[in-house]
């Protein structure tokens, strides 16, 4: 839980337009649930979030592009793929 609190207060997401916003696990969860729909269950969503939190630990910044790439890689590693990705 400490890692999660640190990420939400210190990690900045750099958006395509150059603006930044604080990393939000809730926003990440909503996005994953929307993207996966019937492809993954709640446990798989939580697993992706847990792995991502550990990977991002210690970082101060990540681009939205890199974040999406990491999420897609994790989903593929778990065998969750959609032809639209």
C-alpha cells in the first residue's frame, strides 16, 4: 500500500499535449475495465494494476504512450489480447 500512495503523490503522467497529471489508480482501473470488457475478469485487472505499480515504483514521470505500451504488454503476457490493440 505504501508504494501505491507514493505513486499517486509523486508519479506524473505526461500526456500527448505535454501537460501532466498525477497518476491515478482509479483512472487506470476504469480504463482497463473499459478496454477489456469481456476479455478479462476483475482479478486479472487487479493483477495488471499490481504488476504495473511495482514496475513504476521509484519513477517520477511516465508518458501516457509508455503507460499504454506497458499495459498492453502485461495484458498480452497474461494471454489477454484483442485484435483492435
